[in-house]
C-alpha cells in the first residue's frame, strides 16, 4: 500500500508517495536521495541514522515514513549553513571526532539534539542532582551519546568535540 | 635513494581532506552512489547448519508484483571458477554452515524483496552438524601454514627439559571467543552490467582485490570489471576479500541486464557472511631462571576454522620473536567445524595471541617477583629470536619506560586487592604490543602535471577511514617538494593504477613508497618545472633491506581498572598507549588510529562475545543489541603517545603501519589490571562481571 506524504527535509518541502512499510530512513536515502543519515543496523541499535525530527533527535530507521507526514527533518547536511559547518561539525573537524565517517552524521545530529536536551534541563542516567540544571561534564556527554556507536572508536575525540562545542 | 624523512610536511596534523564531506554526510559510500532505476537484492540464507536443499519453491515469491527474479542453485548460471567457495554461490544444493547463501530475491524495492524472501519455501535434508569449538582429536588438525604466510611450527632447543629445570614456571590456558568485525557501514555493493562490462560500487579494502577475485569466478577479462570504493565505512579485515553478496549482485545484474542491482547486507546477515575472528584456546608455558630471564617459551594455539574453507589464524606467531628464550616451541592447530568462514579481524593473530602471551608474562613476572615492566625489559632480545636477523628498529623498552613514567607506574604497589574506595577495587596493568611492518610490492602510481599548476597523483588504493587519502597526499607533497595544496590525489577504484590491499597495516607504507618512487621518476624525467601534461607512472622498487632485518612496530599498553566488589562490574577509567612505529605521517589521523585500536581493544577485553548455539549452529546474539561493542560510556580517558622513531630500513619514508597495533595488548593490560585490582586472574575473554565474583 502506498500513501502520499509531505516532509520538509533540510528546509525543502518534498511530497512523495511511499510504501507504508518504508522507514523514514529508507524514504530519505532510497526515495529522496538524501544519504546523509546512514544505515548501520536498521534496528535502532547504532544511531547512525539519527536525524532531528521536529527538532528532536530520532533514529530514522525506527519510524515509518508514513507516520511522519508533515514533519520537519534536519540531517547533518542541513545543519551546515551556506557551506559553513555547524559549530558541532566544526568541533568534530577540529578534534578529529571520526575516522571512516559512517557514524558521523548520526553522531552530529545526536549531539545537536542532546545539547538542546541539556539546555532544556533534561536529566540523564548519571545526573546526580535532579533539582538543578544538569552540568555537561564528560561523564554526562558519554552517557547521553551512548546511543551512537562508533566502531572506529573515536569516542574520546567525540567527547572533546562536544565539550568544545558546548562552551 | 633520496631520504625524504627529514623535512617538515610528514608528521603535520593536517586535517582530513574528506573531513567536511564526512561531517555533513555528503561523502557517498558504496550503496549511496547514484544509479538509475535500481533493483534491490535480498539474500536468502540456510536455516540449517549442514545438509542440502531438496526443494526450494520460489513461486509464491515470484508471484508478488515487483519481484523480478529469485536466484537459486536451480537457475543460477554455472560459474567459471569454484576455487573460492564463498564466491562460488548457488552452484549446488549443499549447505556447509547455517546462514550460507541459498538464493536471492531481486525486486523493485527493498520492502518487496524482503517480503518476497519470506515467501520462499525451502525443504532441507538435514545432516548431523558439529559447531562446538573444542580440542577433540576428531576435529583438530595442523595446517600447512598460517595467515599471512607463516610457515610450519617451530621447535628450538628442548622446551620440556628447560621447563623441568626452570626456577620458575607458568603453565596456563587462555581462551578468546568469536569476535565480529562489525564495521559501522554494512557490506554493500551496487552491480551494474552494461555491454559485457561489470561495474561494482562496493565497500571494500581493495578494489583490485575485488576485481582479481570476481573476474575469474565470472569467467571475465579483469579489464572488464570496474570497481569503485570512493568512501568506505570501516572494514577491519572483513572487507579484505569480497564475500558472497558481491557475487549475488553481479549474477543478478548479469541476468537482469540494464537495471543496476543494489545489495546491502543487514547487520544480522553480516554475522554469517563476512567473517569473524575465530575463537581460540591457547596454552602458554614459560620457564624462567632465578634472575627472571626466560629459558623456555611454549605457545600452543588452537583456532576454529570452517569445513567449507580453511582460515588459519596465527595466534602463536608473536611468541616466535617477542622475548629471549633459548628453548622455544610454537604450534598452531585448527578445529574444523560446520561454521561460517572466519577471516581477518584487526590484528589477526596478534590481537588474540598477545592477549595470551602478555597475560602469561604478567603471571610470570608475579611468579618471579619482578615488576611487570622490568620483567619485559629483562627479556628483551638483541636480535629477532627466530631468524637471528637484527631489528630494523625495536624500541619496546623505551615505550615501556616512557609509558611507566607518563602513567605513574613507578610508584605502584604490586599488592593485589588492596585499593578499595566506595565499593570499587582498583588496579593497574601493563602489556606489550607488536605488529609486523609489512610492505606489499607491486603497486603503481601515476603523477601528472595539470593545467592550473597542480599535480595529479593516482593510485588505486582505498581509504577505509584510516586517513590514507590525507596521509598519501602529504607523502606526495613531500616527495614532489610542493605544498600539499598543489597535490590532487585520486584513489579508491580500478580506474587508477593497481594498488595492493588495505590490510596488514601495509597500506601507507606500500602505497607511500610507490608514490615516492613515482615522484622521483617524475622529477628525473620532467624536472622541477614540468610542462603541462607531463606524466610518469612508476612502481616501487623492492626494498633492498627486506630479508636483512626483522621489521616490526612495538608499543606498551597501560590500563587502570575499577572492579565493583559486589557486582563484579568492570570499568576502565584510564588507558595509555605508547608506540614506536617509525615516522608518523600525520599526527592527527595517526592519533585517531591508535585511539581507535585501543578502544576496540577495550571492547574486546570487556564486551565482545559471539555466542554460538551448538544445537542450531547460529550466533544467538547476531546484532548490535546482543553483540555489544564498546559505546561512548564504556570508554574513559584514552591517552596516546609515540616515540620519535627513525627507522632507516623499513621504507624510504621510515614509516611503519599503525592500523592494527593499537588493539594489540589492550585486553592483556586490562586483564592484568583487573588481577591487580581484585587478586582474581581471569583467563577467558571477555572479562564479564560474573568472572570476578568468586
Ligand atoms: S540504522 Fe537506525 S539505529 Fe542503526
Ligand atoms: S567514524 Fe567510523 S564508525 Fe565512527
């Protein structure tokens, strides 16, 4: 069964008809040619497909495209403005927060979404004091970024990059 | 020979040339190459571990709208070569392991292909299978040699006599489980068949390797097979040779000429189709005299292999040359089972083997009452023990000493189990690392001078994410004596001159030497001010020092661990690796490679364990939820350092490979630290909590 949906992807309005079994990730990659979000597992286990969905980080392999009619999707590609990298992207470049780059767009979208969550005062599993706004130390960054696997093992650099971008 | 090792550009922390494309996600990997009107292929896999397909009913699948074909052994073309059983897909109904490819659905979309795959009905004739790794005689044999080209077993002096006479002795058995490479980018191929030419956009570690293996299997002139691997999302050995899915895509594309065929393996399919580090059981016996000098070394390794295709991991190989010992016995055996085919995984041999040897060294240091750093220093050989050759350079002792200083090792209290804070026991450990410095001959590079005043450098190498694109540009700039901005490097396909595989940490050395040679010949032919269009192609000269020196990189791994006294949970708050790996080409990308290796080593130490169910022959935890690889919160502070090492013999740049050594020794350092923390010696990876609750 097909259904017509409209998405705003990286600022562009796109209408397309999708198989109702198509995930948002596959709609982006295979139907719309938007390959910035990556497929690492297709099961919500790696974070490579992370995008900002209506402003919040989400694993796009875990949601059907048809369920996201009228949504706003921002990928790592859309975070860069006029060829200028987003501050989180710049920090990843400065800290060499990646090697193969396959987890990277997901890491970056996740980091951008995570920084907003911290700003909004959301606690994490390692937040000690639930009454105070969380302080983003390395332990908090590691915890909050653990949904994004990096097999190249760039975590130490990813943490430095995010710490730098948060400052 | 011009010595290019003494000027400024090598070593600079140049930012990755593909960095901007990677942080935005615009770098396109194999499956993302734009092709017109593609079809999607979904592999069908055997549900039994041994037997044969007696009936495969594809009609319900074929009846589905949007399905173009279902390939099976009944309708697949007969291949020209069946030498490589992994590539000789669909040639018979026989099944040699669970998960083996028995067919493929090709359809208009992924969704239709996956749906149709579920409609194919297979009837099997089941044969008894054996998939449980163990040391029973009936499944164990001695291979002719081991990966990569290690000869037969070694037996020098009299180990048994030396052990009997030794003042101190250690005899311990270590086990490591099956570990899965799991690069973040799943293996993927797009096959395009047009006018008797095959184009593959493929995620691999060597486009020429893919061409060389695929062409004869399809009975094609290699010149008609074009392979592109523009960006690769990691491989760690599992993309070293093409696997079944590449052949499936090629066969489907040939059958359905005109439509490109896309195939990406799912994470689960990868657990049976692209290789893994085989489980091992290793016995190490060491003897030492009263001065703490080794008199006997025995390392007997047993690894798993597959009945359908032999892979002989070389777990005991490092012990051939690591430390002094007049008496030495190194043996390697394989246990053959009805399992998927193992393959290279980052530092094959050394990663598992040095876990055993370096844990045994720790045990022996304690037995002798000598500090573990000092014990290794005491057993440092002057020449390579096996061959008697001098080392081209060997700075293990300096790595250990410098690391001890940086890590704060020197004030360490050796007493185990005494540092306890808030319910956590802490301890520190050390292990040595080594990896051979390989160079593979036969690569070629072309250098051309282009309008606009830049140098086009072409080599069919590949960048798995290691930073080769950047490092090779630096080497070219250095050799041509121009700024790096004046170099445009092209790599990643068979459109460029032939290059060796990205494997064995040989890439930068082999390809770099080739580029240096091409630069020299280019300058000799065209001078310092070449005319536009000037071009030279060259092959690296053989290294005159090969065979005269033993060439290896070395390192020292230090780890601090904390073990929860109640739950056994183990954490690694701090690691330090100090390496002696020749000249470092790019300080930024090199640091990341060491860091990545060490992080994978931590993952190996604490988490990774492919659990095979012997009743059915499949890996139970075959995805990233069940098979845990280290996540961000598993990793603490990781410090990387290296010595300024000048090796005049390895190659004209003086560089050694660094892709693999970072993982070597980490699991031993962590295990040794855990023993220091708790007093409990675990000899079985991974170091999971229950093993510390005794
Ligand atoms: S691809 Fe979505 S989480 Fe892995
Ligand atoms: S950079 Fe390769 S997986 Fe993260």
